[in-house]
C-alpha cells in the first residue's frame, strides 16, 4: 500500500510532524495543482516537493539556480537514502549519461537541473521521462524587481505548455507582492494554490548596538564568538576593506576566518564557501555577496558590522542563521557614518528614490524603540501587536531623561556656525577641541565652544544621532553633509518645547580571566540525565566530522545540530530509542545507529 506523507516524513527524514502548511502544500501537489509557496528561509520548503516526489511515480525535476545549492540538497537526500542527482555542466559527460539512463529507468526520484539545462533537455525529458512534478526553487530569480534576477528563469514560462499534465511548484523566500505576481504571471501557472507562510523566525534573537567604536565592536564580536565556541557565524560588512580588517583581527586571536567579497576570484570565493560549509573555517567576513549558495543549517550567529541597505536584505541575511530551528543570535551595529555612506550610495545609484526609500525603512527599524520583531513582521505584512521577548528592546526597554539643555547646546553651536558644519566639527566645538580648522574658521571664539566638554565625545555622537532621528536636525547631503536645524529644532532652541533623550546604555566588557579560545573548559562534569551533556556532544561531534569527511559531505548533512543535541540529551542506548531522535530516518538508523549508540554507551559506562 502507498505510504502516507506522515510515514514518509518519519521513515526518510526522521521527523515526527509537519511544520505549518507543509501538509497542505503536499496535498495540493498530490492533487496535481500548480502551487506557489512563499516561506522564509529555513521554513522547510524543500520537504514540500520532496515528499510528493517520493510518493508519486516517476522523477521530480527540480530547477535550481546554483550548482552549490543542488549539491547540498542532493547530499542531504542521499544521506537519507534517497536517490537524487543533478544534471549539470560541472559533471563529466559520462556521469551525465549515466544519470540520464538512471532517470529513464525511473531509478532517480529527484533530478536537479539549472534552468538552461532544463530547456535544452526538454525534448529528451518529454520523450523518455515520466515527470512527477516540476519544482522551481528560488523562484524569485524570475523577477527583475529583486536582486537575484536570472534571465534564464524567464524562459521557464514555456514549461506549462510543454508539459500540460505535470504540476509546477514555485518556491521562494521573497515575500514582496511584485515578486509574487511576477512569478505567477511569468510561469503561466494555472489557477495556482498559494501558500504564504509566516515570516517569523522566533529562534533568531535580534539585537542592535548603536554608536560603537571599532574597538567596542570587536570586543562584542569576540564575546559572541566565545559564547558560541566553535560554532559557525557570518559577519557582514559594507566595504571590502572592512572585511579584510575584521578578518585580520579575528585571525590574530586564533579564529579560523575566511573573507568573501566580489573582488576575489571565483575559485577563491568557492573555496571559502566550501571551507565554511564543511566547518574548516568558523567565521566568514563578507560583503553582501555571500550567502545565496549557502544552505548550511547550523549557522549560529550573524553580525552586521554596518547598517544594511534595506530591510529585505537584512532579513534575508539574518535568515541564514538557525535554519535548524535552534536558538541563534543576530546582532546589528549601526552608527552615523554608516548612514552617511549608505545615503551617498543611494543618492548616486540609478534608482535613487527606491534606494533612499529602502534605506529610510532600514533606518527606522534600527532606530525604533518598540519590539524589533514586531516591526519586521509588520513590514512583511504580518500584523502583530505582541512583544517577542527575544530582542534588545524587549530585554531592556529604553529609558529617557530631559535632554533639553544638551540639545540646545548642540543646536546653538550649529546656529552660531551658520549651519556650515558637519557632525564631527560639531562635536569638536562642543568638546572644545582646538583644531586648525576650527581656529581658521573662528569657531574657537563662539560662545558655545567647549560648553559640552563634560559629555564624552562618543555620547555626543549618540545624542546627535538621536536628534537626527527625532527630526531636530537634518543632514544636507547636497551641501557637504552640513547640519541644518529643522523648525522642530528651532522650537527647542528657543525653549518653546522640551526634548527627551534616551539614556545611553553600554554594557561593560565581560570581566573574566582571559582564556585562549581553543582551550577547552577545565574538567567539566558529566551532565545530569535529561540535560544536554556537552562532553558527550563533543564526542558525537567528532564522530560526525569523521563520517562527513569520509563521504565528502558537510557535517550537518550527516546529522543536524538539533539531532546531535537530542542525542547528547536523551542519550539513547538502543536502536529503538535512537530511531525516536529528531532527524533519524530508516537510513540514518541503519547507517549510524550502532556507531553512535556505542559512543554513548561507552561514555555512560565511564
Ligand atoms: P528552506 O528551503 O525553506 O530554506 P529547508 O527545506 O532547507 O528550508 O528546511 C530547513 C531545515 O528544517 C532542514 O534542516 C529541514 O530538514 C528541516 N525541516 C523541514 N521540515 C521539517 C519538519 N517537518 N520537522 C522537522 N524539521 C524539518
Ligand atoms: Zn521584541
């Protein structure tokens, strides 16, 4: 008798229940309907077509834009005992021939192809293959609106007519309306069933730190890396030079770090990506170019060293953390220089209005003083009024004080300099720094020179940023980025109204004895039953790495972090108990059961 989707989920993938919407999507495909799936990264889109592919006769054809993505999926399927393959230009011709023959015999359940390959093979497929379904992964590549546009994708519109009987499933993690309607139209889908998942990722913490110096940023990053000892992370920077500087600092502390940006050769970039996926390097410091080809499920932290240029890219980038559902950290640094640089980019870009608008939204998010997740979800059209308790605002709600005098001091200095100064000169004047420039322009003579010398320069920077946020001042981008006082600012300057400022909170460095990261903690004790045992986890991790290396697979393909954690918590010593662990299907039970059980037994007996 044919298996049910639930049985397939358990026997092949080792999971007990479907995530929201997966079951409905699978049903829609099994009924032969065209189907559109919008779900965030890590939401579990792949299973939605993989299970129907296993249930239906014939071969499912999956269109994917990148060879690295195909490889990752195929490794994961094979690790679960499912026969999948990719036809692509990086294979030898004899491999491709063998794959074609296997498809003709119906031995391959899932065949991955690039869009151009699909169209060049369309005739062969029509003649020789029983196609169970077409899945178009990363379907947003069809839209010119987004940043991943691939002209080849637009030709996929021909599929609907070429294969009138076969359901087409389009999947993407891009949520905006323009992209969605582009997908529907260009693929010529037939009354498609549409599934739009929640874009909430509750396992990702959201944290923003504003106005940090380079030194402080590095300190916070190091603390995070120590907290996440040995786990993978990505640090995104705005500029190539910054990626190099940050990587240099991390390497000097003994952290295996890779650099990734568009200025490197394709082979250098590939190597970094491979090293990262296979846990040979811990951290990648990258410009935004890094990520699309990464399906790594155990990325534990994402840092934005600078403000990203839009909420879309920000959300996509943090989405690369915690795909396995385990808690993961995200951290965004943001300061006024970032804003100036990004504003210039936007002004000089071909799409000035759109890019300025995108940056405005990003800036509002970074400056907001309500639950960050709430803002993000509302932005993606999921209206919610709940606070998440997993963001910095929920953890430490901002406190305010009457900052009228401080604001007046700053505004008065701007006024007395005829609005001819930028942020840094303003701070110099407030602090009473006698610079050549200030002397030359006579600023050392004005009444406000030095009135704010008791406030640290970095705090002034923060207050000035707050004044910008609250609309007391503006930056004249078309006039050397000089500061201008707004009518609202005038009201405060002339004491017609008061101004509240948020108290600056800066954590002190975590005080503790300096320890080299590579060192293991001193003689840890065995954990109690039912709690995560970190020593056992380490032993399991070593075994996983061994298997991964033998098979040339990433470690998370052998067993996910979540599976490893469960093993180190529940400590199963029978095959039956082992098979109850998250992510253990029939194949992994047979392949790895004995080995891992014996490690656990051995450990428990000591
Ligand atoms: P997406 O393609 O949407 O980014 P994936 O399909 O890669 O997400 O799934 C993310 C992770 O979640 C994978 O490790 C996958 O095995 C796991 N997963 C998917 N569905 C389930 C489920 N029903 N139960 C447990 N884990 C799941
Ligand atoms: Zn929150």
